[in-house]
């Protein structure tokens, strides 16, 4: 599953401007936009512009500048969305056990209400 980067995944198409998004932030390394199916009052996705499937390949092969750029963008987006004081949760799914659906690395930024326990226990 997701062994090779799929140039036609939905976030690649958003990056190419083929599919619209509600943009929150853009810089040299990242694009941030609102999730189409929000799970909290604030649910924004931050993605690298490079072709990375998940944290697995990003952590191993992205440049230091790309990694710093993504993390800085997450902090910036949280501040832009007014979450600095109330707090927020970030989440990045990677691979089958995580239930990752879109095979382009994305960091979810959730906030705007108490978010409850970290994981639902079985
Ligand atoms: P994952 O399960 O891969 O961690 O999360 C994928 C996320 O992408 C989901 O929260 C889903 O709602 C969001 N998503 C899927 N397709 C689109 C789309 O076309 N546009 C936007 N803005 N979000 C999308």
C-alpha cells in the first residue's frame, strides 16, 4: 500500500491547482487548507509541496529546510486559526494501521473545542 508516490492523489491535484481548496497559508515549502470534512471546529491540513507519501519517507529523505518549513508552517497555521491560547492537536497518519486515506503527507491541525482523549480505546 502506497509504495510509490501517486502523482494523481487528491492533494497532488490540489497542489497543482486542478482541484480547489480553501487556502489558509502557503509558503515555499508548504500549503495549508481547510479539511473538506472537518472533525472539529478547526480542522486544517498542512502539507509539504514535495512528493512525500507519509512521515515515513518525509522523515528519511526530505531536506532539513523542508522539515523545518513544515513544522514552522504548522505553528503558524495554529496561530492563524486562533489556537495559540486554547491549544490544539496535530496528527499525521502513516500507512495501513493508521487508516491513512490520502497518500500525500498531511498534518491535521484540530482545535476550537475540547478534543477528548487522544485515542478511542477498544
Ligand atoms: P487521512 O485519513 O489520510 O489522515 O486524512 C485525509 C483527510 O483528507 C480527511 O480528513 C479528508 O476529509 C480530507 N480530504 C479528502 N479529500 C479532500 C479534498 O478533496 N479536499 C480537502 N480539502 N480535504 C480532503
